[in-house]
């Protein structure tokens, strides 16, 4: 049929995501994307609107793929926020140990290269990091505990999570990453314990 695309758009997006994940935005050229997808520049522009828009689509694809895993793992522990955070980190460690995907994290890669991104892509990365923080914050909900304290704890978890990707990409063995997670989970559990024991804002005089 005239005008019908003769390639799998979803597969092309997946292969493009892998290139950005491996090389980073700055070192990913249209030629590399074409080699990975088998598409010419015309098809890449016609389908995805160019490198910047394709990059944002790849970020969305990445977040939708792994975001669902984070949400399911945390949702399995609705009454135990400390365990929910352990499950959150388990998803990250499983991804970092997976030999079938590139090292590190596409979102972390994008954040470290934010200076090379245009304004729209930088804003998109910030929004996706904010979405991850909101996901963690939802898993930390404790009745009667002040919001700001848990907001800070959620930010800490996201910071550790992103650092795991950077350390992995730098060659740190999985055992070292697990040690970081162990300490982070202890910190979260201790912080939650102190928060539960502290009087609520309404009960303070």
C-alpha cells in the first residue's frame, strides 16, 4: 500500500534506544542510528522527526520499560516502605547485571550529558527524574509522617539509584554495587524508623 512504512517502528525505536544508551547523546550520530535500525536519514526524520525527538522517544521507551518494573516491585510491599525501597533497588541491580542490555542507565547517561542537550531534551530528562522521585515518594508514604522528611528521603534514593548506574558504567563489580545498596537500604530503614518515632507536625507544640 502506498505510503505504508515497510519496517517495524517499535523495533527501530528499541535499536535506537540501545545506541543512545551505549554511546550517549553526544556520540550518537545519525549514521550510527541508521546502521542500528537499517533506516536512511529520510526515514529517520520522516518517522521520528530527527535526532532530538528520537532521543526523547527513546527516553520515554526506556522509562516505560523499567518504570513498570519499579512500580510492580514496590507495590508488592504496600505496608512496608523499607522493603519497597529494597525491591526498588533490586530492579536496578537486576538491570545492571543483565548482559543483554548496555551498561548503566539511559536516564543517568542523559543527565550526565545534559550540557549537550537542547532545552527541550534537558527539560524532558528533568521531568523523567522527577517522575522517578515521585514513584519512590509514593512508596515511602507513612501515615502521620511529615511530607518534607519523606521528600528528602525519596530524593536520596533517586540519587543513589543514579549513582549505581554511573558506578556500573565505570566498571564497579556487582558486589560493590550491592554493598552500596545495602548501606542505602539501612539508611532508609533507619530514617523511616526515626520518622515514625517523631511526633507529627500536628502534635508538636
